C-alpha cells in the first residue's frame, strides 16, 4: 500500500513539474544565497551562527551519519536554455563549527 502511495506521489510531482515547465518554461527550486561568502568559511572556526549571518536560514537541514548538515541551494531548470544551479552543503562538528563544506555551481566564469 505504501509503495502505491509513493508511486502516486511521484506521478503528481511529475505532472506538476511538467505543467510548470510547459506553461512558464522555467522551474525554480530552493532559495538564492550569496556565493561570494563561500570563501569566508573556515573549517574548524566558522560557527553555525556565522553561517546564518553569511547565507541566511538554510533551505534544508538534516543529519547524515550523525553529522548535522545544512544545505543552501537554488536550482533553475528551463525548457529552453541552460540549467542554472548552485548549492552549498555545510557539515558541523559537535561544537557547532564547520567540519567540512562543498560548493557546486553551473555558473563557470
């Protein structure tokens, strides 16, 4: 039963995404953030409070293998034209300081 519900949910997501793309030609997911601040992140030094001050509230928060991680992301998909994406995943140690981060973007200049 749960599998059927999951399939129906995926079908609705596909229908909605297809509708948005066909009507507007563009779909945007996530929240924009300032990429120039990425260079200011210091592993073992930058705190969660400082990350919020630099980038705002995270778009997603979670725990992976017992490690707190925040995701900042903005993904723009176009029916015609190039996709525009950027994301920042920040992982924190037990003291709330950055233990690692990953930044990716399609905006290569």
